[in-house]
């Protein structure tokens, strides 16, 4: 049975978050653009504080850890009931993320940038080593047909993602993100606001599964952040948390222990065992599990 790979982009495929790099795009293409990028980052952080204080509207309470019982079976019939609190929390978080994209849209900061501009910019930043794809990713993808790779990202530019990965590896129509809207290959400055949170990622994942028919292949979802956890938990995919626990120990422990609620002893052993690159840590049902992997090279060894 063939494997279909669905994954996040920033820090899953790339070695760092690229949103701040993408934020340089307007000033690269349109020198002297105002306001400065710091205005948007400062506005986001102010709204982040307001969101967590509850002053951006109703804030659903999270119920952590997500895996409250180590023996719970996750199925298509109970998934949205099982994780109802988290789905509601993520949906509430859309207000925070939209406050950011609405601010950028108000100033039309990305308006009049062409797809060609984006591609040149991405290649320039790769050449300058501002970011790169993670070691082992290209080798992992060698046996995977481009029609069997999908990206689900809260990044803003499918054109940036495509140029970063390479159109020989992924089809543009398989890139789903919070896309900057365009007219005749020129950005308008507005955002689709379709993909803002982990709950939005679930909707896109389920659309892909419906289109591809889960019985026709083994589906894998690979991610590294909080917005990926619901998809990693989804019953119709094998979920992989792809983080090096030595290089990113605090992030790895927060996601695996505090939020997911995986077994402390198993996590500690995985961190300490230098010879162990991957681990099957939770069986969701008879067909799919949750895995931990330290690198794309290690992921190749999970009998894909």
C-alpha cells in the first residue's frame, strides 16, 4: 500500500519559522513601505495578551492534557467529541490570528507583489542561508510521487512554500495555507483567512482524506507545533511529532507531556536514547498510531 504524506511547512519541512522572513517581502519588493514590520509584530503581541486575558471575546477553556487516558481509542465517530474543548479553543483563536491578517490587509502591505517576486525572494533567502529545508527531507521525498505530498500550513504564501520546497517535489494545488489573495498572479493585499488555527487544519485534512479515500493508501500527518496536534491525533492518519528533543527540549516536552499527555517515562527514555530516532508512542486505533521522530532521516525508518 502506498503512503500519502501530509505535513506542516514551517519548522517541519524548514529548519526555522519563515513567517518573519516572509514579512521582509514587502520591503524587498517595495522599498520604503510603511509601516515597518515591527508595527505588525507589536500589534500581534498586544492582541495575544488580550486574547489570553479574554478581552478579544469569548475564550473556551482548554482541557489538558488532550490524551487524558492512555488507553483511549480514537475513532472517526468520537474524534470531535473527544477533543471538543480543544477544537472550540482553536476556533476561538481565529480571532487572534485574524486580528493580525486584518491589520496587514488594512495597510495593503503585500499588495502589488507578483508571484515572480515571491519566487525570486524565496530563492534569494535560500541562497543567503536565511533558512533551508531540514536535513533529510529531500532524501525522504525521493520515492514519494509529487501527487502524494500535501502541505497544510498557516503560512501566507503558497508561492513561497512552492519555491522553497521545489515544484519538482510538490504540486502547487497540494499546498493549503492562509493564502494571500491574488488577481492575475498579483497579490491584492487581502488574505483568504481559511487556515488560521489547528481546527482549520483539521477541516483541510478531512477534505484531503475525502478526496483521496483513506482505504486507498496509508496517510501520514507530520508536524511540529500546537497547530498540528489535532491532525496528529486524527484517527484516519498516522500522526508524527517531528522534533529533535535535544535541540528543542522545552518545545518537545511542552507538546508531548503538557499538551498531549504522553507517558513521562517513555518520553524521558526517548530523549536519553541517542540510538533511538523514532518511537511508536500511542495506538489511536487498530490502524493508526502516534509516532515521535527526531529527524526526517529517522522518519524514513518507520517502515514507510
